[in-house]
């Protein structure tokens, strides 16, 4: 799970993904479990609703977007861990058969004021359909560890939950006795 | 699907839900499909991550929250249709066995400037665990139709996509020849 540390990110970097097709059956089963409203369950019932036809739950789109993000080259060390989002919208519905992909851009990189071993990156992820139309835009803040410094890891060993939502142990990643390892 | 129209909502109204239990297996299968990272997939692999143990994907929490919201008494006419969110965060992880419920509060009600037949309500939904700790907070803008006026429905019959993300047909709900029906 070793990946990019905070020092490896910079505003302007972009990341893309492969595509995933959203099929009718998964729209309906996701809807039945998590968002049981007519426009996510049945073509006929959906026709006379605001969506004028079957559409994926926005949470289905969000979940698929996460999958695409995990599979992209973004790969923060320790995984994609969201503290929250500054903006989140669904400009148009996802329809059966749509093929979704993402484009992510790093907007900002900043060390944590309270946690010397980590920082936050602000990333805008746009989910696009096969016609390159945006179906979701999210600007999320991700918790990313700073690159460990040899010998610097004993400074803060207790678990800590930051009131700002940065719920993280103060020592993010254990390093070996020989010092931190990374793939850079 | 008839429910509350814009005129039936007011700032300060609150809505609650029942509870749903999040079990280990669903955390893992949701993670495998949508958020395949060690902390959502396997107890052992999760131990040495930022979460220090298995935790539900934030998108799983979001999806379960939607289910609870759909089942609550909020019930806007035409369903719960989100235009987007102003705030979205996960202050603490959801663990196997947690029992989640929601508390929603209407913060603001406003007619649409461009669409005389609808408006937006701003709703803060807090998802709480069995210890009454917040695990998710979202402030979402929901599209809600205004109460139809008899004879007023021909004014705008074309479909329309609002650039601000209010993707809605201009005539939200068909009314009968005898005039609108509602359950109030």
C-alpha cells in the first residue's frame, strides 16, 4: 500500500481512470438496498418522475467513482482516506449503459497545522459519461502522510482523533528498524 | 409518491429514522465492489492502517444514510432528489456492529429563481452511531416541487436542465384533469 507521500503531490497534477459500465440490473439492486425510490427501481415507474426514466442513485455514482479513484494512479501512501468534501454535486443523471470514468486534479497541498506527520490534499474529481458530460463533481480533502524521516517516528506515538475530522493515528505508518521504506 | 411540497417545509423542522445495523460481511462486500482498500476488506490487514481496524467505506455510510432518509418522514413530493451538498464529512469511522440512525433538520427553504414550479430545501443530516456519536454530516440541497395550482400547469411544459445542477423537467408532476391531488 506504499504510494505517494504529501511531498509527492503538487497542485496541477492530474489523474485518470479506466471506464466502468453501469448496467440496469445493478442500478436497480443498488436502489433497492440503499435508495428505494421509483426512479432507481423500475423503468415504467421512473417515467413519470423528475428523472423521466431510470437513473442510478447518486450514491451509486459516488461509490463507482470511488472505485475508479482507487484504481487510478493517485495512490496516496496508506490509501485514499477522505476527511470530507467542500463541494459535491450531480449535474446530470447516470443512465443504464453509461460508461463512467474520472478525471482528478490536485488543487491544493498543505501540511497539517496540528499533525507534523501528515497533511491534506484537495482533489477535484469529475466523473464523466461516454459523451464526456460530467455526472458528478466532488472536491474532497484527503488525508495523506508526510514522508517519514528516519528516527523521527517516536515523536508522537499515541492515537489521536482530530476534531476537524482528521481521524488518524498520530503515527501513520510503521517503519522498519532500518528506517522508512518507500517506492520513490 | 405524493408527499410534502415546498410550502410544507420550514426551517427548524426535524426528522428522525429507525436504526440499521452495519455488519462485518456487508462492510467487506461493499468494500470489495466499490472501495477495495485494506481497511474495508480484512480485519488483519486493517490493523496497521490509519483506521486501526476494519471500518465501513464512507460511501457505504453515505448509502445507508440515504436509505434511512428515504424511510424517514421527510418525504418531499416526488422523492428525495439531491442537487448537491454544501458540506460533507465523516467525523469518525463506522465499525462492524454499529447501529446507525439519522437526525435531519431543515435549515432553509427557498423558491427557485428560475423555476416557478419548484424550490430547494437545505437539509443537514447527521448520521449517528449507537453511542450518539456523529459518523457523517451532510448539508444537502434537495429539489422540491411547489404545490401545483389548478390551471397553472401549462405555463412551462418543456424539459429543462438548469446549469446550477437543478436537473428537472419544468413540469415536475402531472396533475389530474380535476386538479392537483395531495395528501395534506
